[in-house]
């Protein structure tokens, strides 16, 4: 049997994120982000296990995952349990994406429960990190219309830094208006195959605003991860498409000195 060509490993991308009114005790907190893993035929197992090891190597305080762990089949949920096992952080927060619902949102959620990873479905949780409070809000998948932003933010304490997770970035404006300072998404794969002058035009015609990287959305910052895995073809090419594990280091926003 011919050997499949090894695809390039996901890379670690480092981002220092300064946030307004961040508790001093949260300065330096590290958050690793996995998205769009897509276990199954197209994404090799070793590619995903490398990504898990890479996330763990950062010694994160928090790991977040923003959807699309499988493709279309319920049978892939078993693969997901094995291939995403062993993530190490004191806090792990998970939301679902459209492909998880295409397969079985209930089945994927149950599997994460068995793995000990907390799934947020239009819910929030308040973490204790270094003795300080940090809100994590999980907005359920907008593509399959499972999202309920108002419910997700219900009773969220507004005097605490809030990080929101939403698989599709296109709801970032509504999420920012609810008081999130940092919004983390995926879904786009950065276009997966990006052609300058073509891909952006196609995205605009589809009514989308966000492809990959950082965006300023009202008073919030949005990061759209290019994700880990593949759909359709085992290939990524072009600016902003490289498979990645973003690592965010939270920083207190310092006033800019005059002169």
C-alpha cells in the first residue's frame, strides 16, 4: 500500500493580547486554542496527535476548543475520543461546530463528557485562575442555528474579563455588544486554499467579513483561527491558511505615556 505523504504539522502562533481592566493576577495567563480538527479520512491521526502534544507543550492555564471535531459521520466520534484525548490544562472549555451537529451534536457532547472536557452550549462558566475570576462564554453553533447569544450571556458578571467562544466568527458583532473583550472562533480554515484577489472576493460575496487572524469588533478583539485539520482535500495553501494552535497570553493594558 503506498504511503500517504505527511502533511505539514500545525504550528504554534504566539499572541500577546492586552485587555482593558484585566485583573493584574491574570497578566501572563496562557490560553491554547484548538479548532476545526476534523478527524477522519482526510486529516491524519498523527497530525491531530501532534497538535495535542503542541498544545500541551505550552503548559497552558486554559485550553479552549471551538468546534468541528468530526466531519459527517457518527463513527468519527470514536476517533475523536481517541485522537483528542490527553489535553492537559486546569481548565478546558469546548463548544460545538456545524460538522459536529451534522454527525451528532448529542453524541459529540457525550464523548467530551466522558473525556472530562466541559461543553458549553449557550452557557458560561466562571474560572478561578491565579485567584482571579475569568468568564468563559460558549455560544452554540450559529451555522446550524443552535446559537442563543442572550441565553449564553445571561447572568454573566460584567465586572469580570469575559472571553467568548463561537465557532462561526460572523456573530462577533452581537457578541461584542454583550461585553466580551476577546472572541475566539474558527470555521473558515483561513479559506484553506487562499488565492489573493479571488478568495477575499468570494468571501465578500458570501456576506462574510472574517477569514483569519485578528479583527477589531466594536470594543472587542476577535481572533479567527485557521484551525488544525482539513475538509475536502488534504491541502492548505496561501496566506493565513497554515494549520495552527494559537497561544494567547493575556496582558494588562497599560496607559500610553504622553510624549
